[in-house]
C-alpha cells in the first residue's frame, strides 16, 4: 500500500510492488486504472487454503538472506534457512 501511495504521488499509475526480505521476495502488480491494489480471497499459506479477502501478493522466490547449498544429489537448493537478520526496529537498552 505504501508503494502504491508513493507511486501515485509521483504520477505513476502502474507499478510492480517488490519486497525482498531475508527469506522471501514478494511482488504485486498495481494498476490505478483497474482500481489500485487488487484483492483476492483465494490463497494458500503453509499448504492451508485461506478464503478471506487480502491483497493479491505473490511470493516469487527466496529472499536476499536465504542460504544456498547443494543437497546429497548435487542439486542446488535455496532457503528456507536464512543467513540471519535482525529486522528493525531493534531497541537495545544497556
């Protein structure tokens, strides 16, 4: 929603929202002429079907901190393990 709002303020009607985290990369297509961010009520989260209205966002692949490795058969595997991040805000009191 933030990417959509900023794009509209900058004069863009169509954008690709892109959020790369430590373990996943999420994307969505937004077209102001079609009403802005699209909704869906059909999604699968952790192999569980979900039927409630939500933004239509798709996980496109592993995130920037995902660990890559070769499995026993020599195939390259990426994630879901992460290199470790400490997403903010983090407040430390001494």
